[in-house]
C-alpha cells in the first residue's frame, strides 16, 4: 500500500483557484454602465424656468445611483474575499484530513469507523463547498456512473484511493499555474482543469460512500 504523507500546501494559489469560477463575475464587474452623451451632444438650451429644478433632480438621482453602485462593488468585493477565504480553509483542511487518514493506514491500526465517518463526512462537506466555486463538470462518459456501495473488505482500499484522489486534485497544474498559462498551452490547461474536475467529483462521491459505509459498520459493532 503506497500511501505517503505530504506536507500541507499553503501556497497563495488559492486566489487563482477561486478565480476559476469567479473570473466571469469579475469581468462583469469591470464593465461599467455606458456613460451619458458627450458634452455638447445634448438638446438645445431650454428657457423654461422649471428646467433648473429638473436638472437638480437628475443630478441628485445620478448621485444616489453612483452611491448605490459603489456600495454594490464593496459588497461584491466582500463576497469575493469571503469565497477565497472559504476555499483556502477547505483546501487546507482536506489535506490535513487526508494526512490523518494516511497515518492511521500506515500504522496498521484497526479501522476506527466512528473517526472515519467523521473524517469522510467533513471531506465531503468541504469538497462539495469547493465545487460551488470550482463548478466541476463530469465528463460525458462519467455522468452515468452511479456510486456503488462499498463492502467491508473494501474499506482500506477505498481509503487509500481517497488519499490518492486528494493528492491528484491538490497537485493539479490547473490550480497551481492558472495565473501563468501561455496562450500556446490553453489546450493543456483545459485538460488539466478537466482532470481537476474529475478528481474533485470523485472525491465527493467516494467520501460520501465511505461515510455511509463506516457509519453502518459503526452501528453494527
């Protein structure tokens, strides 16, 4: 059983990973609403004495609109920062849990089904939340595959597989190098992103199966 214990990766590429799903939102935020007509392009001067009042109302309305837009941008920035913080926390935590599982397997200890249930439930919860931002999509040939209930004798093998999936996901170049992708490497970047999607969805599915099976085994003891 090959199951190493890598150091938890705390690199700042979490921000890049967050932007995988948020970049479209950011590009939308960067687009302002079209401005008004250029100076001199407006209607001719009107001598109506009510015009000044109307102009003041328009200016006040524009000021209120600008204040609302500024407030919206601040809220969007707060949501972006919160998303990045959540991804960093979730990404780090699934590595810690993965290492805890690996240590128990390497030590050859009897399986603690209560602990495994808790660990895999948390991995499932955090990877599911990661997928809110990553928006992973299953390949066409994987969409019809349903999760199969694990047998008792398959638990160790499934835990080893879960560790390897987490390794593959966290070491994926699509997450590490997204900020420096050359235009000539777009095809490779898409392939890496597809692999990251596949691993993330597999982690979500396998952790759910492990949590369910370990809970059943715990109850039967």
